[in-house]
């Protein structure tokens, strides 16, 4: 679990053996189950993506923001930079009062760096959800290129007091063991709530899990608001991250760069010393 965010000490997360071998690219030699693609959900996702980016072919995005980080009674502030290339690569940097914190994702591989400068491996079973959690247009766009991504429409409901459409996206990979297939579907599930009028993403919910018990859910919610247009691309200028219903990270975006040509080296994972898996 990246230490950008604090979780209870009895839920420290370590490497879950076996999950590193669940990369979709490593299992496609087997007969793959066909991901469910609800036509109504696909159509709604397509309309939502169109509402966000129009005709822009989105490659990368960089957000410069003012951040407030909250962990219990501790509250720190400082500038933040959030960079994503597609839905599988991201880098979040918080320059806070106590020091710099980083979270880098590349597929299901990831590293987080605490304020002390020490690098730690992010557990793979907490990395099946999309890396670009701060800009969900990449999640919607991935439906066109990721054959393992399934999508269903739960329906129209009320979320946080507002009418929304509730979509669920998850990954379906080929494994001989149906229990493993079911596990990946569950730990990769992302609940995307679209404003019923504008179709702009209002919230994204997913779970992370302790190291030795993936059946225990630690709920995460990302809230999006105050959208503004940048060269025809809508971007939420307020992004809030909640862990177990408690606000942990509050971002006010000040500057946006779309398709600026972010280099792949931006997502290179730093080396993690032995014993740095948490």
C-alpha cells in the first residue's frame, strides 16, 4: 500500500505470493474466458468519453495541484504533480511539509516512496485497478484497446445525493483455476459513477486489501468535481481521495497539460532494496 496514504498498522501489506504471475500477457496462451461487455454499458461509456475528450486522442495528462494530505491528526500541504499515460502508467508526487512522497505505477508493478526517501514495492494484488485513478477518461478509453476489460451497467441510482449511472469495470484473465479468475475479477473491480445529466465521472470506487487476506476490503473512493475545459478536454479541478470514508488527499488542480509528450522514462520504477516489500 503506497504510503501516500495511511492505513491501520494491523493492515500492513506485504507481497501476496503468486499474484505476480497473473499478468494478462502471461496467461493469454490458455483459452481465455470472454469478458462481459454489456452493450448498454459500452454505449454509455462511449458517450461519457466523448463528453470528456471530444475528438481528442488522449495520450497523456499532467496535473499540477495544491495538495492537502491528512493522516489522523496530521495534516500537511504542498504542491503535487500527477502524471498518467493511458490507464496503466502513472506517477503521483506530493511535496509536503515532511518531505516528498511518491507513488509510481506501471501495470501491476508499482513502487511507493515515503517521506524518508525509502522505496517500497506496491503489492500486485492492489494494482489490478487502473493506475490513472485521478483521471478516469483513461479507464473509459481502455475499453477500446484492452481485451481483458469487462463492463456492466448496474443502472441509475443516487450516489452522494446526486443521480448517477453506475458502471462496473473489471478484468477477466485466462487461468485454469476458476478461483484465481474470480479473485482477479473481484480485486480489479472499479465502480464508476457518471453524473446522470452530463455523464462526467463523479466518483470512482475500488478496494485494496491486506497482504494475507484478499477477502478483506479497504474501500477507496475518488471524488471528481469543478470540471474545466482545456483545449476541448474536460478535467476535474477538484479531486478528493477517501480511505474507509475518511478524506485523505484533497487536490485543487492549478495547471493542466494534455498530450504534452510525457516520456516513458517518467514511469521507470526505482530500485527497491531487499526487505522493501510492504
